[in-house]
C-alpha cells in the first residue's frame, strides 16, 4: 500500500507540482487547488504514465479522491495480472 501511495504521490507531483507529502490516502480535490475538472484529466494522464495503465471514462468518474484512485488502480492492476495468466 505504501509503495502504491508513493507512486500516486509521484503522479500528483507531476500533475500539480505539489509536495509529495501533501498527498495522503485521505486527500480530496478540496485539498489540492489545481484539482479541478481539467486538473483531473492531467492527474489521470500522470497516473497512466506512472502505473502503465489506461483509464476509461468510468474509471475517471470513480476516482473522486485518493482512496478511490488507489482502489481503481488496484482493480486495474489485478485485471492486468489475471489477463497475463
């Protein structure tokens, strides 16, 4: 979980230029000034790059805070692992 959060923090730093320590599992859009609708797109692109994933519209709609972002990423990574087997 800490490794994943570290990667999520990296994506936030890349997308918004915020200090990694400012992003916790409890972070919401109200905590990050630039996390508006356009910022959400930038964040999704950054997360795709960091994790090597691709998000669809439903994934992006589900990612309303860091906790939900982690959940979507865990689900997508699990799907990728099952497809490799």
